């Protein structure tokens, strides 16, 4: 099996080398060659090659934006192993919980427009959601303080198609709260499913349309779309997993229609880099809204959670401020990191379940472009 793993990795490396010129190193938005970043890009390619080898991912996509301009985007390895389709800039990966950031951005835009009160009880926008012992606010849900449970055993892989957000609520709406809202932090995918119902009630339109109008279109995120198994979606990767002995296989079938808001989107590294950049400057959101998003919420006893509205807030190993989030899904791994002081954003995407990269790896890419 070790020989098999080495063989697969070797084939990925060959594909990258052979297709490098076609797989896109892009210039910034001004169309000029990013000569000042040539060395950073060269070193970034070496890092990406090592990362794809270390993780065993069939495909990897990297994008870096600096001060609102895309300065590097490149694909490595395969989007489809069987048909030898290489990863390119427009390749769409499952982004898992980065979908929560799209939902948070949509909610923030509705908040700015006076359509959504973050401190209102959820029943104001979703009257059919059963009242609990304690009131739950949208702000609490967005910061994982709402007391809504996460997945139960057997729920992460879903074979059923859900035709509406309201139908998805039925998975958990009858369950008791795990804790009193605000009492403690508990990461919850279903909390974001409830936010999607709130968004529908506030905007008076279906969730996916609202995300398109409020979050995707203003940033020109043409590569970002719901991962609908029924639709033919161009440039969607194939999804893979590895056995404990390293053997690569097609990942099991799952339907993400019950978790659009929390883990159901496809995107490109380029789209995500520009999405992160839009949160670091005026235009997409007002300064006071950005401050709201990137201020840590607190539990009832005053402890900071290091999560604002969707985004995680912290500092890297060198003490630099960062906003970030990761995403795991069946057949996918994603990570997005933004440095507000240097205005550098890095997006990493792979088409392998449990591909191991996160803040440390994303930071190394960002550091190449800091000088």
C-alpha cells in the first residue's frame, strides 16, 4: 500500500509540473505582471507541492490577495483523478464550514439594511420554530452561543434531499437546548441552519437567492454556488478519501441540502480570497459592521469566545492579528485566513476528506507576501 500511495503522489506531482503554465499564476486586478511577488510565488509553488504530498490530496488550489487585489492563484494536482482533469483557478471545491462565513455576511448585510435585528429572538423571523425554555437571539446563534446542538452520530453523512430550509429545521427543532443561550460556546452547524431560516424570514426570499444577492454578487463571486447534487455544475471537483493504509478512493455519497448555510457551498480559492479581502476594506460592509463581525462575543460570565459573527478572531504564532475559519466536508478541506493589518488573505482548498492543513500552513503562505 505504501508503494501505491507513493505512486499516486508521484502522478499528482507530474500533473502539476506538466500543466503549470496552463494552471494559472494570475496577476492582480490591474492586469499587470506581479513582478514584486515573483519570488513569493515561486516559493509558494514549492510549499504547495510539499503540502499536496504531505496531505495526500489529489488536488489543491491556492489563492492570495494583497490589499484587495488577487496576486496569485494556482491549481495543483487533479480535480478528477479518473479522467486526469487538473485543478485550475475556476475549479470548485466543497468548502464545508466556510459556508458559515457566507451566511454571516448575508446576515450582516441585512442588518445594515435594517431588515435584521441581531438581538431579536429567532421567532420574530421564524414564528414556527418552537419556543424553548430560554430565548435565543440571532447574535448568539452566529457566535455559537445559542445552545442549539451539533450533529448527532450518523447525521454528518446525509443521503436525503431536503427541499427547503424549513424542512431542514425538523432535524433538530424538537430537541432541548444543550445549554442556556449565552452560557457557553458550543460549535453548532444546526445553529446556522436556523440562521438561514431567520434570513428567509427577514429578507422575504429563499436563502440561496438571498446569499446570491447580498454576498456573492456584490463581490463578483461567480465561482461560488450551492453544492446541489442534482444540478450539473461546471468545474466541480470529484471528492476523495484515503483509507488508513493510504489507499485513495471515491468518497461516499452525501447530500448537503440540509446544511446550505453551514457547510453546503462550493467555491474557488480565488472567490474566497476576494471574499476575505472585501471584509478588510470599505465598500462591501460599513466600518461599524466590520467591527461588529470581528469583535469577540462573550459568554454570560464575561469570557471571550474568540468568535464574532461567524469569523474566528485571534493572533498567529508571531502575535499578528488574524481572522480565520476552516471547513471540513465529505471530500473536502478548506481554510481561509485574513491579516487585517497587512491586508493579506490566503485561501486553501483540497478535494480530500480530512486533508490536514489549517492556520499554520495558511500563515506560511501569507508570510511569503508580507515583505
